[in-house]
């Protein structure tokens, strides 16, 4: 029924593998970096907090595509020879981390003040309070937002094709340029993205309701 | 502690509050408070909302800063040290050490929702005091038994009623083996039918000789358990004395008015 | 730093043009998306069951696939149907189609958060259902979700950068072209980033003012 889509499906699925790998790298490292930065801002001094605020403000204010280009063109100037795929991955990690850091700050602030007072009353000091009381509760509050950020990141990996990294969207354009079957291919590719994203989307929605603590 | 030392220490001052003043912005909420609590004494603090009684209590373990005056617990300064006439904040470590000796129970329980009942009670001894887990577990189970909550040791706080959570919170504070227990309106958030179970635990603690400062609206508890009642209003101590005296014969209009309003609803 | 300033003044005219195009695309796409969002919630409010399901399906597809591919679909697909729209129009429509879906979800959550009593109060004073929706429900829902709508608009402004992929000479493409044709270095993209930052920050501040005013007036 869709001859072009059928014949190019293996090629597209190969692209999908690249999309999934890129997404996984970006989400995992972006989350680790973002949580680290968010926690640092919560325990650190004024200067550190201001630096983190600036980082979040800047990256949330510019398009991810611009960050990708910025990485792609500036890494060589710094003496780093990275291929487009790696350049995009690094740029996206820094970008996604800003969103995760913001969510982390929000989750830490969402732990009720009474929890801190109870911990202090037991004679806990700041570090222990962070480790034993605040972070375990904040991490739980963070799961749903991080899933939503991951969803955003997966969709944004398609922009890597604009910078020249080969993945699903790049593969789709190649096929369309060769065959002109724009409807079949792009609709098919939308379905492939949907299959990757939809489970995460459902999980995020289900967890948003389930994971809140009854204080 | 040997009996002789125990006898010698009776009457020893545990909490001393002298000339305590505190403001929130331009509003002065504590206008010079002096209170002394001796070992084994149960002091109940009454007063209308906004009288400063909760703020006073929170100053005792330095959950609130204060501008003037001094508080000591077991002779240790709370929050500030004055050396050579200069008042300086003490270190975070010293505050933490002090709080190990002051148990606090809150109106909103504040149990840790990500830990079981048993883990909530064990947390202080294990993490703060460095007690080994087996010993802390025995201690926690004994205290949970005492507040009638040992059957829920493995439950998470979210599954418990308000009264049950508050009893666990009492056990958690007791697990630090504090010199004094502070109770901050601990029954105010409870459904009326759950108030009794919490008051019963507090009554038993008082009978065992625990030193307690209790901020509450429970007149019956004040009358039958307190060694001394303190009535606060407008940031000052208005009346103080044994409940049999001052609750039967209030000297000021303010306390008389307060009592008549609250005794009528207390029955 | 000095080189940066020299560079900036030299390429400023080109960047100014790109900035205008980006602003123009956003200014076209934002109201289109908002109108589309309002259209998308009609079936639910009118209780047209099948159409509501269709809209739900549409929203899910929009939420779970990339805007870029949707834009490609329009840009490369429409000519096959004999429809030749400019790349700006394709870009604006693609953005509106996706962001309309997100905005309609936000409006829907606002409507759901209103108390049932508002519906009852509206009909109790004799309003028809359509009037209750128009006069009672939508205005309140709108004010309640104003912050979320604002955030989505900022995302929309950032998403306009994708039109560079279908050849619209916006800020992003201007940056790329400047580097590739005139041998400028990566600082071109720092300038591009700064322009976007100014745009989103100004928009963010303007939205804050609207929010605060609305909160003061209706809060």
C-alpha cells in the first residue's frame, strides 16, 4: 500500500536507532548534570546560586537549535574535533541540564518547611538534612518533570539533522529527496517518533498523580 | 544515673529563658519573656492565638532567631553566646548538638513520608548520635510500644491517622533521649476523636517525670497535668502559677476572659 | 571582546533583518495557534463525542512527534497536492498546528479546574450553555492558566528557529549563513543567542506584567 515507506523502512529504523541512542545519552547525562547543578545551587553560597540562575536563564531563553549550532561551530574553535553527532549530543546535554536544574530547584523548594524543622529538631546538620530528608523527597517529586523534559529532548533530537547529524529525521529527508514521497515518509516517521514518545508521555501523566506525598 | 545523683539533680534548672525579645519585621511578638523550667516539671503555656506562645517555644530550640535576651538548656546557650559583652551567633554545629537534647513535637507531625514509622524513630539515634542499628531498633520498638504504635512499625506515615502520626512523632523525639520535650499545639490539627490518644501519651510521659513545655488549648490537660501554667498574651507573660491557684482564681481580666471563653467549649 | 564588537557592528544589518523575520514569524504564529486552540476545544465543550475523540487523537500525535517533521510534511508534501505555499506560511502553519494543540490542552486543564458550581450558577441565572461557556467559563479558565499560556508562548518563540530548516532567513539561518559565507567564526551564534534571549526575556517580562495585572484585578 505504501511501497516507498515499505522499501525504505529498514533505513528509517536504522535512523530511529540513532535517534534512540542520541536521546538516551542526552537524557541520562543531561539529568545527571542538571540534578547536580540544581543540588549545588541549593547547598552552595550566593555566588554559586547566582551562577546557576544565570545558566538556567540563558539556556531556557534560547532555542535548542541555536545551542546546537553554537556547539557545532565553537567546539572546533576550542580545539575540539567532534563530529556533528557528538557536538549535538554535548550541546543538548548542556541545554537539557538547564531544564532539569530548574526542575530540581523547584522540587527541593517543594519539600515542606516542616520537614526541615523536624530534621533540625533531631539535631541534624545541613549536609545530612539534604541527604536524608530533602533529596529523597525531592527526587520523587522530580520523576514526572524529568520524564516531560526527556520527552521534549527526544523530539528535539530531530533538530540534529539540521546541523548535519545523521538520525531518523535526516534519514527521512534523504529518502524524500530521492523518492519525493513526502507524505508516506514523513507521516511514517511521525508514527515512529510517536511509538518512541507515547509510552513516556503516558508514564509521565500517570506518575504525576501517583508520586506526590501526602504530607 | 545513680539515685543519689538523681536526687541531687532534682530541682536543677533545665530551661532558662531570660528577657527574650523577638520581632517579625516591625511587629514585636515577644516583649521580654522570663521562664525557668526545672527538671521533671511540666509547664503548660496558654494564650490566645498571636500571643507569641508558639514563637517562644520555637526559640527554645532555635527554630526562630531572637534579637534580645538569652536562653539556656542544661546550661548551654541557645543560638547566641555572649563573650566580653559581645553577642555572637553560635555555630551551626553547636545548634545541632543542642537540639539533640531538646525534643520537639509539631502541630503538623512532620514525619518523614519517605521512611517507615520504625525508620522515622531510628533516624535520630542512628544518623545523629551514631548508635548502632540493632540497639537503635530495640530503643525505637520500645518507644513505639510505649506510644502504642509498635504494630505499625513497618507502615509509611501516609497510611496513618493524624493521632497515630502524632504518637509516632512523640516517639521519634523521645528516641533522642532529650532533657526536655517541647509540644507545639500538637493536638490542634487533629480530629476531635483523636485528641484523647495523644493527650494520654503526654500524660504518661509527665507521670514518668519527663521535663515538658506544652503549648496547647487543652484546658483539661493544663488543669490536671501541669505543675505550672503560664498565660501569655500580647508577647508577655500575664500570669503564672500552679493550675489549681491561677485557673481557679485568675487575677487579670485578660486571663479571666480567656478562661471563660475556653472553659465553656472545653466542658 | 574587541573583535566581537567589530564583528557585531559589521554584521548588525543582517542580524537586524533576521531578528525582524523571527519576530514576524512569531507574531503570525502566536495568534494563529491561539485561535486554533480555541477551535480545538469546541467539540469538547459542545459535547460532540466523536469529534472530541478525533481532537484528542490529534493532540496526542502533535505532543508525541517533533515539530520539525510536521513542518517538513507541510513544506515537502503540499506541493505534491498542487499547493504552493511560501516557506514562511508553511512554517507559521506548522507551528500553529502544534502549539495550538499544546495551548488547547492548557485551556482544557483550566476549564477542568473550575468548580462545577460555576456551570450551575451560570445556568441558574438563565444563561444557555453556550452563553455560560462564553461569559462564565472561558474568561475564568483563561485567567487561571495565564502563566502556563505565557510559558507556552515563549516555547513558541524559540520554536520559530525551526523555520530556518525550510529556508526562511530568520535569525538562526542568518547566523549559519554568516558563518558559512563570510567565514565569520562561532561568535556569530553568540550574537544570535543574545538576540533570542532579548526577545524571550522581553516577552517574558511583558507576560509577567499581564499576569500580575490579571491577578490583581481578578485574584
